[in-house]
C-alpha cells in the first residue's frame, strides 16, 4: 500500500495540472520528486512538444537552440540555390569574356578607343630650274578646325569661362583675332568646322599645347612659288587640294603628287591621345621633284624684255623662246603678262600662249622654202634672179612689202631682202607634195611634244588634201602664209637648221629626283633628220646675210656672229592684225641657241626687223653670257646677195 506522503504528492500534482494557467501563458509542469521535494517546471506553449531538459531563462523561458520549421528550411534552400545560380552566371560570363572570347572583346574595346584613320598628306615634289633654283615648293602649314559639340562642354580653368566663350578666350590670342567674333563661330552642333587655314608651325604647336577639347590642328602642305610670276606661265598652279590645274603642275601632276599615308591612335574621353596607348602610322611618301631645263636668270631676262616691248609698242601680247639647238632644252619660255601662281585669280584663256596660240609665221617661214629648194637641187645660194615688185603666177598676183624696181638678187639676196616675189619664183618649182612634205618635216601641223598641256599642233592642211589647196594657198605657203604655228614650233625650225638639219624635240624636263634622293635624267626622244648637213649649213650662212646685209640688222650682237630672219604676217586666226617677229641663231659659227621674239599687233611698226630684232639682240646677248658661250672666233664668209 502506498505511502501516505506519496499519495498526497500525487493529489497535489493533480490539482496543479487542473489549475488555471498563470498569466503569461505558462503551464506549470510538476518536476519528478527528488531531493528537496517536487518543484514545478514552467513551459511556454511555443516550446511545447520540444522535449525537456533544456536551459531555462528568466520566467522559465527556454533559451536553447531552436529547431527550424518546414517554412524556414524551404526559404534557406531557395536562397542557397539562387546565390549558386548567380555565382554560376557571373562565373560563366567571366569565363566567356576572359577565357573563350577574351581577345575578341579586348580588340573591340580597343577599336572603340581608336580614332578613325587620319589621312596624312604626301608632300608634293618641288619644281626647280636647271641650277636648282626653287620655282615651286610645298611648305608645312596647318588647318585649325573644331568639334562644336565638345567645345560646348568645356570647363574653364584659371578664371576662364566655360564653353565656347572660354575656348575663344584662350584661342583668339594665338590666332590674332577677336575673342567675341571667334566665340560666335565656335557655337553650334557641327562636329567639324574649319576655323582658319595657313597656320604656321609655331602657332600650331602653341594651339596644341593648350589641350583644348574639340580643337583640332591638322597638317597640310601648301604650294608656294618663291619667285612670284617668274616662269608662272610655265609652272602653272594647283587648286586648294593640291591638284595641278595649269602648266607643268597639271601636266606632271601624277609624278609630283605624293602618296598619302594614315595615322590612328588610342584616344581618351575628350579625344586626346593616350600616352603609351596603341598607335599605328603608315608614313606618307613625298612626290618626286622635277628639275627643269629652264634657266631662272634667262627666264627673268626674257620676261622683263617682252613685257617692256609689249608696253613700248602697244602690242596685244608677246612671247620669247630660248632653246638649245643641240639638246632641245628650253632655257626660257616667256609670255607677256605672266601670271603669279601664288595668286592666279581669275586667269582666263591659255596660261602658256607660246605653245598654244598660233599665228602665221610670215617671212620666217621662207627658211623652209629655201631649205627645200636647196635640198632638191633646184637652186644654189648663188642662183640669179631678176626680182620684180609684183609677180603673177597661176593667176595669182603677189607683191613685196616695199615698192621697188626689178632687183638682181641671188638666192641668198632674196632671203636677205625677204622678197615675197623672189621666194615665189624659187618655190614654184617645188611640187605641191614637196611643199607639204617639207613643212611637215620641219614640224608644222604637229605638236612638238613639250611637256605642257594644251599645246597646239598649229594649222596645216592635211597631207591627203594638199591637192585641194586653193590656188592662192598653194603659193602663200611658200612665204609663211596660209599656215599657222606656235612660237615654239617656229623656233624649232631655226634650231633644226642650226643643228645640222636635225630636229631635236623641245623639252622642259631635265630629270627627276625621287623621295629617296635618286636622280633620273629625263628620257628624250631621238632627234629627227630633216635636211642634209650641207643644206643646213648653206641656209645658216644665208641667214647670216639677213643680219649683216639685210632686214635683220638690228639683231646683231657685238662679238658674236648672228644668223636670223625677220617676219611680218597678217593674222590667220585670232582676229585682224599682224604678227611681227624675229628668230635667230647664235653664235652662227658654233650654234648654241635659237631665240624667237614674237609680237602680236604692235602699233609702232609692223616690221619684225624694227620691233622684234632689237629685243632678240638684248635677250640673246644676256643668254650667251649666262651660259658662258665664248664670242665668235672667226669672221663670216657670206654669199653675195646681188649679181651684175
């Protein structure tokens, strides 16, 4: 039977379990009896069912580890999976970017930082005379342009304003302009706008040193002609893009032009080069430089002389050609009123009339008739003729320039006195085919091949049509009419006589120097035989009589033997008027140069012996001295000009 005390304990415990739950919602659970008697255990409803024996906090609250419920476990699992997926995505992307496509991505990023290819200009080659005097050069200049969008974001420093105003304040003093005016040009939404051109290198360096955002300084090559209008008619000029538009600049453009290069570099946010960043340059290649046959001093003298004579005679225009009779080199090619290539302005018409404008040669063309008659054996220099003032042949009547009675002249005398009627008496013995043939041999109707654009071939009726020449033209061609030539073609005729009857091609290019300094002489076509050496020597001697005892007395040069011919002819083209000329050779005993002086419509006199011969004497004497040609060492033995 149980002990009474045990019974009492159980009874008390039962009462407690049935008792009302105390405030705070705690349930008093009896602790098993032990030492000191039974003590109740307080348990929160939130910990019910979690087992016994854990630590108990104040007021009997359990403080031991809590076991998560089903919801907490799900949330924890979701977060774990989510974090794992994020890490996998970033890790995969990292492997993709750096491992698989690393080089491709890096290359794309670099490309985005690179500037577009910037073209660098290949400097145009120089043009110099035979002695190296610069006639055309390319100099370093710069163009200043802006990106107005970048300028708008400029942040002023050291007290300067922001935006376009601030940039103008710093840029205007360097460009020597007004800041307000410049600032107005910097405002806008254009990515490229030129502010100024022709900036000197020193100024360009100062602008770059400012480091202004949106301000670009680009190098260009400006064409400069140091000697102004000297040989401007021959040199020509270029346009704003450096392309030849006239003269040798145009004719030789392909070889003078340099080859452009390019440059790219890695840039920062504002377009500035990144120090140590990527850069690549394809160097531009300068064009070849050309050395001409021109002598700058002889060219200067020729230009001065023809300009002065045009003014003195009231002529419309004039030209002088100085040519080496052996090589065909042109020492001077002067046209009156030569343009200044630095400021060609509103140049109209031909830049080089001496090779493009044509005129009737007149009496200078009688040289061809005499050479043909001698070559074919129709006459000798001493053949005798009774020459009237007026002569009728084939129903056509011709006259000499001065009225006279019948003159007893030799072939030489007819040439010396420039008799039209006497020339007809000789030339009529030539067939029409022969007349055309010799005109063609001496270059009439064909371009000389000189290196200039727009060279004229002159006017000579086609060889297949010579039989259809009208009756007057058949005879007029014998004394330099009904045909038309350039000043260069007419000069070439006399150079051929002086060169033993061999025609050298006139040319201006002596040689080329490439960018690496290699010099290459120009290739000149082989000379062309026209008449035999004896015939040429005879005609040359006859031409000396023109100067010593004929119409060309004012062409004489002290100390030198001179051969030449006067010319006066009505214009066949270019409107009414006359062309007066003198073409000569010096020294006649050892020919070196042929020089022509041509004046269109002189008002003071129409005779070449009066208006052109003195200019020939002046220019030729200067050229001989400049070339170092010694005076003649012998006296001329001339053919008689008259007979009894």
